[in-house]
C-alpha cells in the first residue's frame, strides 16, 4: 500500500472540538428509545445484523458475537460526504464514506448479541448519528454472506442534499483527504485504516486502492518528498 502510517502522520495536527453540530435536533432519551423500538420492530425476531463498509470495520464501537465478509448489490461506497468537523474543518473540509446507489459493495456484516441487542444498537446509534435530521440515512439492505442472505442495518446511505451537488471525482477526493484534519484525526488516516482493514479481510476496493495511491502522492508533494 502506498499510503503508509508515516505519510498519514504528516497530516495529523491538533484541532479543537467545535462542539455541538449546528442545525441538528439532538435526540432526547425518549426519542432515542422510540428509534430503538422502531428499528427492533423493523428487524423482527431473530438476529440483528449491521453492514459495515467504512469506519465501522476498524472501529465498530459496539459488541458483536459474529461477523462475516458480506456482499451488497445495488450500492457502492464513495467518499461523498463533506465534513467540516470530525475529520475536517470549515476552512479545509474533509470527506467521509457513504453508500451511493448503483454497483455493489463488499464489507463486513456484524451480528449483535441477542441478549444485549438493544443496548448494542443504542451504542451504535450514539456513535453514528446525533439527531432527527440523520434518521433518513439509516436503511435496511440485503447482504449475502457465506451462502446466506441477511437483512442488515446500514448507516449513511444516499445522504442527498448534505454534500456536493456532484459527487467528487477521485482527484478531488485525493486533494481533500490529503489536506483535511479535524478533532478526530485526518482524512488520510480514515482512508488508510479503511483500506488496510479491507485488505485484512481479503477485500480489494478498486476505487479506494487507486485513491490511497493518489493521496500518498499528494502528501509527498505537499511535504517535498
């Protein structure tokens, strides 16, 4: 892999946490419980699966009792969410992966433990979304893993209207990821960890592999390497 830990370290810098997100109606405890009730009801009896395609692969933030390499048709991962916090700033926006319509995507399906399913789902919601405005980007998708089909919950699918009118090209994405950093770290680190973890699971995303090479080249150029 061209994008190394050494190159990623060149992108890291201290950034102050900007605080609450503007324009977000944060969940009350009652609203969070209502959302948990709804998702559990939609899932129905039996295991609750979560499909991870980006940071949830290397930092799930919840407990699972099984995982499988899984395939989803009709969706593909793309750096299409502009970030002005977390891994970017208003002055130097970053990017986050989302699922977009079309193509297919390989990732990891996690199964939540039955006895703590609701609590782990709460942990996941607290990690991934903040309030009402984020709810439209939770979806159920069909995953295929080890010859079996499962219905799985996925986060940040088709987040229309909150990023670019036109999805950024690989060249634009590389430019942004090589420069952006927020209070949770750099865009380069996000990409590096995702590609690294996908490779550990035997998954090679053609676009992300090309992107990590381009980001590595951008970082070298920025640092006179």
